[in-house]
């Protein structure tokens, strides 16, 4: 069961990252562009392509604004960030983070 909860436009859950060491860097995303692990983008199961969301790490308050350009995640997570976006809010050695996000554009 997902940890997502919706509170006045704020969605919370678990995020992971992709793009380094998994073969996705340079592959075609769901919207047809090449995935770049060093850009601030994300995969989400249903938000419209091009939607911008502000993601906040609930453990340290760090934030990143990303653009949805792919579908997923296909794991236990609720949101997949690109490697660079995840690294901006959490150490990649942790592998996942508890975050909340809100649509900003």
C-alpha cells in the first residue's frame, strides 16, 4: 500500500532516483525526449508531462523543482527523481527519501 496522502494539494510519499548505473541515462523517456540523469526531472505515474513540482525532503527541508518527463516509478516508490535532482535533496547512498511535493506549474 502506498504512503501517499493528499492534504490541500500536498502529496507525500517515498522517492528514489534513476539514471546512473541502471541503463536509463540517454534512453527515451515517456514524453519522447532523451533522459538526462543530470537534469532536474522526474517520473510520475499520472501527472501530465511537463508539469513542474516542488519536492521537499521531509528529513532535512531541502527542495528541488523538477519537470515531469517520464512515467514510473516501477518500484515501491511514489516518485522517481533524476539522479541530479535526488542528489540535490539527499545523499544518493541512502537510495530513497521521504518527501512531499506540490504542483507549481
